[in-house]
C-alpha cells in the first residue's frame, strides 16, 4: 500500500503566504534552477467538479503589490498559514 501525501495547494486558504514557482525554468551548467516569488493569497477559486478543490488562486506579490491569478499547482509550499 502506497501512501501519497496530498499537495500543499489543497490546504491553502485566503490569507496564507505561499512560495510560488515562476512559470519558466532557467538552465545553468546543466543544472536546473527554480525561481520563486512570495505571494499572499487573496481568494481561492475551486474547480468545476469540486468547488472546494482549488484550481486557481488570486494572489498579491508581496514585493511589488501586483495582483495575479495563478494555477494552484504552481504553489510550492505554504510559508505562513493564516491564523
């Protein structure tokens, strides 16, 4: 029996600070480098089949204040959950 841990993005709630992967990848000396930015989740958007299974998030970039809608699977981890 295999145990599969559920992805972090399924536990995200509005108010959480999260690490988000950039949509592009950089390659340097044959080693993959991943870039991230920090966002605060404003709103969670559910899918058509299950409205409580997040597919999109509206987030604000904490560095520049830009508001974006991102795919849920680009959330790498929850940094600071809302209390």
